[in-house]
C-alpha cells in the first residue's frame, strides 16, 4: 500500500533535488513513481498552438516513491506514517511523531 497520495507535501531524500519539498501532483502506483511540483525538472521544446506560444518549457518528470518522504502537516517532520482504523472501519494514515491523522 502506498503511503503517498495526491496533494501530499513531500520531501526528496536523494538525487539532484535532495532536500527540496513540494506537493504531489500525480501518483503512478503501477510504476511506483510520483510527479512532484517543481521537482525533477527537464527542458521540453514545444511547438506553438493557437492557445500556447512555443518555446522551451520546464516539465516535471516522475520521481521514484522510494526517494520521497511524507511531511506531517502538523509537526512539519519527514515521517513514515503508520496506519490505523477509525470506528467506521475506514483506514487512515497517522503521524508516528505527533499522533495526528493525515488526510
């Protein structure tokens, strides 16, 4: 089961962007990768269209999930969440340090 979901704040553990943090834009569970805003940028050349001018633009490429760690929204620490169950049986992620539920 993946510990990282869309709209989570994460920090990069390894690679050229080590130490940077950003928001997860998309997760690919089958490839175990995620796209994080302003992380792992590459230059892409694009042709002009009716809506967009052409040129060289930065594009986020997928990062392996093993290089990312979840940031707790309450304590701000990089954590590996534990899983717990609510009274209605719903599975939730919980911060190991402060005990706060991560939605």
